[in-house]
């Protein structure tokens, strides 16, 4: 259950507002579309990527997402605590399609409510159970503003996103330190 309600949802932080769906599906031109565009609701051939309607121009050209050596791949968005703006106001059609059609329209709010209603353990509890290093409250200082103790008892979904964000920062710093060490070593020779 923790994977379905929190772990699986970390991918939401990697969603971009729009994508190049393919290279030539729009009358020989690349097709770019917003993930959701409320103005396109109900159209037979919408200009967004919300799905539900088959059209050749929206067929996915996988070279945007995977490197086939043709130079067309686009890098993924980082796994972090930043959520793309279209996911803050889901179209009603998406909520109806994937739920009961009611409740908040912001995907992060829906995810946090799921965390509460399903009584998921905190990120800190999971880290302890896995005998992994636990983020300290200073790592989650942005949550203090809510005065709910979330920096000590963090919803699993947010905790995993923050952990990924911090790991990437540490990897970048380690890479820089390695480069400095190598250049210092070369200078000393």
C-alpha cells in the first residue's frame, strides 16, 4: 500500500507542463501539447495530451523519452519537491476518470489526503524500519511554516521526494569535490 499511495506517486514531480509528443505527427511537424488544457475539454481532437481520444498526431514518438542515438531525446525533469503547475489544477474530466469526480483538484493535496485517510506511516518511520539514515528536521525546514510538526513526522510521499532532492544535491557536491581533488592532484604532480 505504501508504494501505491506514496512511492509510485513520486513520479508526479517529474511531470512537465507540456511535451513534444512526436516529431512529425502534426501534418509533418512536431506535435507539442500541454499535459492538460481545460479549454480542450470535450473536443473531438484536443490539442492537449490528456488522452481518451485516439488521433495519429498524438501518438507518442518514443525518441523524445529514450535515447536512440538520434539526438532527439529530452532529459527528464529532476525528482524533487517541485510539482508542475498543471497538476495543481486537475481538469474535472481527469478527476472523474480516475476517481469519484469530487474532492480537491490539486494532485499534491489529493496525495496528502490519501496519506492521511489510508493512515500511512511517515517517511521517518519507513526509514527507521528499513534501518536507513533518517532525514533530520533541518532537512525538512520548509515544513515548519505549517506548525504541524511535519518536519519530524513527514508524509511518506513528500519525504521520498525530499530525500531524492537531497541525494541529488549531495551527488552534485561530491562530483564537484571529486573534480577539485583531481585538479589539485594534477597540479601537485
